C-alpha cells in the first residue's frame, strides 16, 4: 500500500473562510513535493497521514490565540490512517485587510506547526520559513474570494443541486 498525505479543511458554515479548495490542493502537492519526498517522510510509510485544518470561531472553549495543534492524532488502524487536527481562529482572517492572503498565511502556518512538531527531527522552522518563499502566492491570490460554494469543498458539507448546503453528521 502506498502511503499518502492529504489535507482536509472544515468549519461551520458561519465560521469558515470562503476560500477555494484549490488552496488546500496546492499545499498538499507543494508539501508532498518539497518536504515529504525530499525529507523521506510519510511517502512510502505504512500510514496515510491526514491533516484536518479546522476553522473555529470564538467561545469559552477556545483557549488559544491563533493556531493550535491537537496533542494526539486520531488513529484508524483498519484504514492505516492517522488524522491530525489543527485549529485556526477565524477572528484573524475577519480582522485582516486581505482575508484571502491571511487565510493562505494561516493555513501555511498551521501546516508548518504540524510538520515541525510531528517531524521535528527532520523539519525545522527555519526550513519551513525558507520554503514559504517558494509558495506561488501569485497563483493562490488569483483564486476567487469569496470562492463559489461549489469550489470550497469543506469536509462534512455536500452541495445539493439547488445549491443548499447539507451538513453531514
């Protein structure tokens, strides 16, 4: 079985930034090519690694300022999957003069925190900071904002033919 790395994004309809799923897809490929293959991490291993980026609002249970990585992954042994959860507060996106750029920056920061925490012997903050310079911001900023609902593709939401969102439980 060939292992893989995938990124998912989720958040309630009112809390998530209306960004294109192409940002997530870009980062998935960018990280696979520039980090995982070069550092020989995940690719070729026995586990599929899923990073779930969850956008969250404010509330009494939100005990972090910007980004928080959950302590332990959820493991689904039968599927050979480890799911890591990272949370981003949308407050910083809403307060930004350029919400699309802020979302891109926070998503990259979330990925950086995941990689430097989980694979800290092979991936440093300095490495990830240098890699940021290679991100194609011109392409990412050319994506529509707000993205059409059918292009957002958040986990847990299915677009019906009449363009209503159905929340899956």
